[in-house]
C-alpha cells in the first residue's frame, strides 16, 4: 500500500543509519537541520500520490499485482508510462525546486529488470526471479530505493582490477555458501539516507579480469556494514542558523548526496543480482544511465520553471519587466527549458519494449537530452543572474533585516516598486541565489553537468547511436554517387 508523507517520515525514523556529518555521528538524521529539507523533498513524492489532482501522474498499476503503486516503484509498461514519468518529475521539480531523490531507484529497477531477464536467458542464471521478488516487496511497502552506481574509480586510466587499492570499485571480497561479502564505496549517492533499501550496480563496462567487480545486489539501507558520510553543499550551514528562513532561499526543500561505504557488507544470495557476469555490466550501466538521462529532462525543467518564475518576479519587483530585453531574456529561458523537456518527452515517446516487457527509452534521444542538460541550465542560470542584479549576492542577512536599527535601513533601501517591499525582493533574490550558487545549485548546475554521467559519456553514446554511416548513404543517394 502507498504510504503518505507522514508515514514515510515515520518509516525513516525507524531506520538505523550509521552516518557522519561535519565530524560528528548523527543519531537522528531526519531532524538534523542540514538534512531535513531533503527528507521533505522525498516526502513530496509520497504526498502527491494521494492528491487526486496528481494521482494520474504519480501512480501506476503494477504489472505484478494489478494494484495501484507509486510510480517511483513501477516498471514502465509502455511509452505512455515513460512519458508520464517525465511529467511526474517536472511536477516534482516545480513543487520542490530541488532534487527529490527518488528517481535513482526507479531508474535502477527498470534497468535491472530488463538486464537480469536477458542475463538469465543467456546464462541460465536466476537473477530475474530474485529481482522480481524484491520488486514485489518494494511495491507493497512503497520503499524509496537508492540506485547506487558511481564508484570512486581512483586512477581513471586503470581498470578496476589494476588499481593500487583494489577497493576503489565495489567488489566481492568473499564468496560463501550463504552469500557474498562486498567492500568498496559509492560516491555522490543521491538520497541514500532517505532510502529504505539500496540497489547497487557496477559503474562501467568490464572485462573478464574484473569479474569480482561485476556485482549487483540489494541491501537494507541501514544494514550493518554500511557507513554514510554526508556531502556538503554550498551555503549548507545557513540551515544551522537559528530562525533561518529568508537567507535559505528555499527553507523547506533540498537535495542530498552522501558517500556510501561498504565495510565488508554481507549480502545473502537471494539479494545478489549479478556476480561475475562481466559481459552484462556494460548493458546495465548503459540502460540505467539512459533512464537517468531521460529523468533530467523532467526534473531539471521543473526546477527551471521555478527559476524562470523567480527571475520574472525579480524583474517585476524592479519595475524592469516591461523592458524589451528582459522580456526577450525570459523568452530565451523558456525556450531552453522547454527544449530540455521536449528531449525528455521525445526519448520517452520513442521508447521500445525489451525482452522482459519493460520499456526502455530511445537511447540516442536520452543522451541528446542529457547533453543539453549539461549546457542549458547554466545558460538559464546566467540569464537569471543577469535579470536579478547584484543584490542577490550582496544583500544583508535576515538578522540585519530584523535588527531594530539596521532593519529600518534595509527595508528602506532594498525596496523596489511600490508593490515590492524589501522582504519580497530579498526572498526572491535568495531563491535565485539558492538555485544558482547555493544548496540547490548542486542539483541544478554541477549535477546537470556530471549526474547520470559526465558530458563525454553522452558523446560516446551519441557517437555509437548516431548512425553516421546511414547518413552517408542518404547523402550519396541524393547526390547520385555510386560506388
Ligand atoms: Fe530525480 Fe533529478 Fe534528483 Fe536525479 S537529479 S534524483 S532525476 S530529481
Ligand atoms: Fe542524479
């Protein structure tokens, strides 16, 4: 059954994570001021599923049980599911103006489903059945799952088995009758501490010598042997300031990234989904990355909607909204933002069925989508800063605004038009700062660059999928070249 946001929060409180943040072990991550906004973002994925207005996007009918499940736990059964996924992500980006984290698990289950199916077909293994058992439980319990792919990778010029330190890619250190023991780490783990389970996948295509590294499994996120070290975000300690509100820009929502360490973690065989099948590790990476590149067409355009709205308000508060260059800049921002969305929709509409029945996006278009994401949010952010003006980085603190002496001057000199008191302007400036330079810039900027694979990874896929030979044939036919 689908949890409400409140039930989700309760379920998180029961987890027993081992987590370090700013030099301290955190016993209650849910209420830690630096972590809390990220919990609220994931909560939104639960609450909106109960909102009649959004149920159509937020829920789906399970192909396993026929029951209604949260779409984040669903395997895409057709291209309409793929399209709805992107629309759901845009909606959540609009509602949170941050990363709501739950997509990595959705993308992971969809990739692992088709890959384990094809692996079993070819090798006679039994991974797909194990996975399906897990999925059934995940749907029933409405879990948030952390899809964990990115290894530390050490020396990028070396394969996993060639590294000085053999743990720089997650590996199997021991095979036992009852299961395996794994060691290693996953970096930049989005929402890991807001998850009930983790689904670990290998991070690159591998050769036979890397067999110990071709490993995929599921584990409870608070299993003994998993240690979390919380990632810092720009301006994150503002959240620790008592009464902080205006200065946060977005006081309610945020993202979360964590270093996840497997310190000799035991995994029973029933939870192992790949163990040594190197020939399938590349396929798993490609499909997971493909889904996540599709995802960005949704979430980034949703966050972009908020940023464009903020820029338009900043202009209005300044009395500059009628200036033709401002109007044109807003048009440019919308154009760029809708281009991202269009790519997300396009790779979904052009999706196809895989052998397991789960639908996969068009990989070329998904990679084009993500390649645009490595550029357009930066340009949208640049235009937002252009429209906002310097105040977004020089305005005084909320404490000064509330100070009996300084406050009067702040209110007097930071006002805009007669409809724009200083507080409204300060709030919108801080929101723009949050998205372009602050905590949310992690998701909106650098993650747009490197999340779901760095730009070069997409270019490799575009080269592979771009069919230049086919295009040459077209040109020859038109030009009447016979060879
Ligand atoms: Fe979802 Fe976007 Fe966050 Fe990835 S970056 S988890 S796609 S919201
Ligand atoms: Fe991501």
